[in-house]
């Protein structure tokens, strides 16, 4: 693996997964497809969430109330990503929940309006993540809490790649379809790096049993969601890929809250 190509893939991943501006030199000669670029998703996620993680550590050092701290950190994280994954979650919830069949589900997902399923999904996502993060903080040092947030970022983006790779594209003209199917080697690198970063970041403050529970929870949540998507619309969309990231975050933080 050429290190320069990998650095370019990290930069492209940061640009794709967030609102952070990246120098144009990293896109020279790139065709816009993400087939190989997905290998860098977990590392890019760590860079994107790093400011929120640093803020989390600083607020905990100041003994800020855990729940307030959790919502502030999630707000910063959402601003950095441009609510990309939250948008996918709300659209996927509306389509999968309100669609009578495959065609209606896809049509609802394409609609820019947010329905009751989407609103409920967002409320539950922010509520569950904030409450779980607040529950984790008293059991971890400020540094360990910040590292845990980075671990969740890495494993949730690896989960995105797994969902993307497992299903075919549900639409030929969708964003995920035009971006290209992930290459097998890129998927393997994403999953390996995601798992490695998750373990390394959690080890300072979480037991091996706790780390195992995080892995199990994320795998179960994304596997179950992928199965639902397969049955409902027969393949992934950009919205279901974003939703898989949100579900992985919720599962990881929830597992940590129960383990600590």
C-alpha cells in the first residue's frame, strides 16, 4: 500500500464525510469514485471527531456536568459532519418505516421532507447517544473519555463500509451507486483499521470484556439493520449507509454505558 495514496484517500474521506475543507491537491487525477477510498474511513473519522474529543476532555477537566457536556460534544460533532449521518438516519427511518413496498420506500427516502419516523429516529439517536455518553464519563478519566469518543468514531465508520459492501446498490442513479462498490481489499483495510483503532483507544479505560461487548453490540445492530434493508428495498442507498453509522454509534456508546 503506497503511503501517499493512502494519505490522499484519508483526505478525500475527510472531505466526503464532513464539512472540513481539504486541499485540492489530494483530488488531482481522482475520478470521484470511492471504491478504494473507503479503506481510509476509520482513520478519517478519527480526524473529523478529534476536535469534539479534545473538547470533551477539556470540559471533563473543568468538571462540567456530564449530560450538558455530552450534548455540547454531540453538537460540535454534528456541525463537523454537516449532520450527514443524521440526515441518512432520518431519511432511512421515513422510507423503511413508512414505505409500503420497495418503490414507495425509495421514493420517500428521496423526498427532502422529514416525516414522523425521521423525527423520532433523530430524537432517539441524540437522546440515546447523549445519555450513554453522560453515563460513561464518571467512570473514565477525561483523556480516556476523549479516546472512547474516537474509538466509537472509528468503529462506526468501519460499520458503514461493511453495510455498504454487504448489499448491492438499491438504485442505479443513487449517490452510493455512482460512488462505486467498495473494493474487497479496501473493505478489509477499513475493517482491520477500524477494529485496531477501536481497541487501542478503548484499552486505557475499558476492560477487555467491555471492548468485546462494544464489538458484539455494533455487529448485532448493523447486521440486524442490514437484514431489514435487504428485505425492504433489496440493497443499500446513501441514506442506509449513513443510518448504519448512527446505529453503530448508538450501539457502541450503549454497550460502554452498560459495561462501565
